[in-house]
């Protein structure tokens, strides 16, 4: 049976070792569940959460920035100006690229645009 997050009910994606400790997805440190925090995956549309070490947030943010840069999605591009609109069932967003015209994009879809410049440089 899959363990679940105590509040959201999302499945826990990592499993405890023989000692009952979890290995943090982002730091590699082992942690007891009662001392842990829960962080989601950086990969979009993965339903679940990880049991993580309390020191994980900076590593999580670094992993997210790396993922976003790799994906080169318009949603993470410096050239994008989002256009206000009603929420859409298909998840598409509207915006205006300062290099092109108006565009429609999904915030999680890979676009591989050669003109992509990350909004924030990785530090």
C-alpha cells in the first residue's frame, strides 16, 4: 500500500529504508518522517510528494531552476509578458512575447525555443 501525505492525501514518492528513514530527494540526507517536510517533484504533472530533510528548500529551488532552464518553456522566459485572462480548462495561458506576437502556451510543456532567456539566472 502506498503511503500518503497526512494532509493532502497525495502519494509519497520515496520509500523508507530498513531503518524506517527516508532519503531526501534533494539533499540525499536521511530523515525520520516525524522530522521531515514534504516537497513536491520539479517534474510537472507528477502526482505525489517527497518526504524531505528540513534543509531541502534551497536545493529544491536550485533543482527547479535547473529544470526550468532545461525545458526552455515560454512560461519561464524573460521575454514573456502574461496577458490577464479567465482560467481555462485546458490549462493554456495567454501572453505576449516581446520578440514575437501574442501566444498561447501551457506552463508545463516543453517548447525548446532558441530565443529562451531564463527570467532569473541560476545562482
